[in-house]
């Protein structure tokens, strides 16, 4: 059994209250789970992302047409 499998098994064995506590602490323990940090990395990355740019342009257009969306 790998270390990851052991960790997964240990997490599943935790009482619900402890799992909830762990879920709240995961972004601190694993910074890559922090959504803001992920977006910051994307924003700082200067590589072209045409699909993401197109999607965001479409969202901007939709919001401009109907801000209630």
C-alpha cells in the first residue's frame, strides 16, 4: 500500500467532525488547493491561453449585454 493510499484510508476512518476540520485545513496544508493562489498563478503566467481568453471574452460580453446574469 502506498503512502497516499494509507493517508486516504486514514482520512476515511476519521470521525465526521475531524474530517470537517481537516477539510477546512486542507488549503493551508496544500496551498495548491487554494483557489485564489491558483488564479494568481494563471494571472502571472504570460503564456497565451487562447481558449481561456475566448471564454472570458464571451463571459464579459454576456455580462455587458445583461448584467443580471
